[in-house]
């Protein structure tokens, strides 16, 4: 059984994700096998907020080269965009960023 901390790996902090903080959208890297329902329960448990909607996308790894022939790929990972309800508090991790 996975815990909430196994599902939510880390927050994603980019320019676009910081612009969406005012409409209470937060972006996280999550476990590749996690479903939207599991992600919703994990975020609610960790941060004590009410999640309204979860959108997910699988980000495929890019081809990387370390020399002439040994081409490889960066890792494939899953991104979740979490929308909080209007009455919910904000997540403290992101507060000093914007």
C-alpha cells in the first residue's frame, strides 16, 4: 500500500505554475502509476486542503546524448495539476515563491 508521500513526489516550480497560484492551481510530480483519485486523496491528506479537480499528463523523456553514440533518454514522469476549491486554504510550500 502506497502512502500519500509515495504518490506526491515533489512540487513543480516554473513560471507558468507560479502564474496559476492566484487561481489556486498547483503542479506536482506524482508517481507514474497513481490515479487521479489517489492523487486527490494524497494532496488532501498531506496539505489539509480540499481538492476540486485533478488533471494529469505523462511527460515523456527526451533523447539525451553523452557523446557520439551512447544516446539515452531522460526519465518519463507524470505531472498532476491540482485545482483547489474556493474556500480552501493555500498550500504553504508555494507562498514565498510568487
